[in-house]
C-alpha cells in the first residue's frame, strides 16, 4: 500500500471517528462504545506508524539509489580506499588513510571519511529530521569555538507626541544582551557483521542510512526537550536563553485537554509578522486529541491532507508531528509549540567525521563505525513562538 493510500485510509478513519462521536452529543458512551472508539484510534495510530515507516524506507532506498548512480571520480585512490575499507576493512586501504590523515591514531583502522561520504551523510541527517529542514542552519564554525549574537532584552519607549518646539526625551530602556552557541559533541557507534557487509551491495549507503537515522532521532529529541547544557536547547523547555515562560499560553485549556479556544489564544499571542510562516509542533497523542475538536459551528478544526508530502493543518497552519515532543496530559505541562521555526538556529562546529575500526572487533568478525558531530541549537527570537500548555 502506498503512502498516499495509507493517508487516505487514515483520513477515512478520522471521518469515521468524528461521525461516531457526533452520535453522543447528549448521551454518555457505554463501555462497548468506548471500546469501539479505542479500536478505531488504534487502527489510526497503526496507519500512522506504517506511513512513517514507509517514508523512512523510501528515504533509505533513495539514498541507496543515489549511491548506485553516483560515479566515483576516475583514478581517485582515496575514495576507492575509503569504500573498500568501509565494506571489507581492506588493510591496504587502511594504510593509505593512515598515511594521509593528520593525527596519529592509536588503534588500527582509524579513518577519516572522504568528503563525498560525509556530505551524503549530512544530507541524509537533514532529510531524517524535520527541524533541520525548517530551522535556520548556519554554516559550520571555522576557527572559533562559539558563535555569539546580540539579542534585544528591552525595547525603546521614548516616543511621545508634543508641540512643535518640544524637545524629545532620550531613551533609557533599550538594551541588548548576547546569546552564545557552543559546540555540543554528539557521537554514535554501530557494529556491523563483516559477512553482511561483504555480501551486501552498496555497504556505504547502508551504513550511512543507519547512522543518519540514529543521529536524527537524538538530535530531534534535543530540539524538542533538550536542556541546552550538553545538548541543544529545545522548543518545549522554558528558558530565558530560548523561549521564556512569558510565551506560555494555558488560558482556554483544561488541566487534561487542549481546547479550541486555548489553541486560538496560543496562535494569536504571536505577532502577525511571525504568523506568516508559523507552524505547529506536537506529538501524535496531542494531534489525536486536537483532531476531535470543533468550532462554534460544529465543524472540525483539523484539516487533514490528502496529498502525499503535504502537511495536515490546524487553524490554517501546517502541523509537524514529532515523536519526541511532550505527550503527558497533566495540568501545567506543555503539549504544543506554535511559531516560525526559522527563528530556531542550528550551528554546527564539526560538520561530521567518521572513524572505522577494522581490528578492534576482529574476534567477533565485526566492523566498528564511530561518528561524531559537534552542534548546538536554540530559539533566538522568543516572540516568534508560543507554547500551548494545559491549565495549572
């Protein structure tokens, strides 16, 4: 079944759930009715998982296909050596790289990936997390350990109407501070059977896809709920260095549910210049709850997409589903972020490096791949965002 067919089937279940709920406007559901709803919701969730799995598989196949169609430069012993070392742990290839690398490795088989492999891995990583597609990703830092940028902490307040000859008053409130991005190291490691690599076509594409998926999962978790200490600062974390508590909106929601009025209050707390490109971010459990909400005319506020690759919409704006957004329905907790995601910045210090340890796991007939990236991320304009949370 194609992704489009799965989306259409999921949309049909949504309508079915909505129609079923409509029959209980003035009555209480029985235990059997609640079980029926639970069955339909489970089917909806299962289809959602199939859609995500199909999209991930499509991305993998695309990556492998690109590897198949990519022609290696003629007479390039470095790229050839790296490819051989990835798949076979070729001793001669390792010697080539040991001779070319800048540092002196202490273990056999230490390699630095060739530029094409790393650039493809970075692309796969960007494709695997929606935040790297939506946020502003700055060029890698060169020759610096951090990036500072000014931020306005207080606005001017000196304007006044007056007479023709009235003297102006000097402003005394405008103030700026500085926020700083610093490299936060992140690493991953994967052990792969040499037999698998020897018999599999395009071993480099397989390894690249697995590494990208693992790193993307952890990066997106940080972009959602990271505390900013040893990882990026997340959208759902209250911080004066990102989105402070002053941007939280709970009015209109209950202690256990997001409500239509609460979502409107959240959206309209963001100024018009930021709403032009604003989007929602929430977990699928929050999406499931919101999909059942209606406006004052009895119309469902959720606008499902029937076009593959196009997002669903909530109150007119796109919705990004993240498995790593909060999904605990308890008073005072966050459930959604609304805003222009271009005002979340991602800064990479080390674009990426990969080490191949060919001998360390020789006794178990495995190859060891270690990947390292140094990056940071944070919201940079607090007023571009609002967080919807449950009533305290």
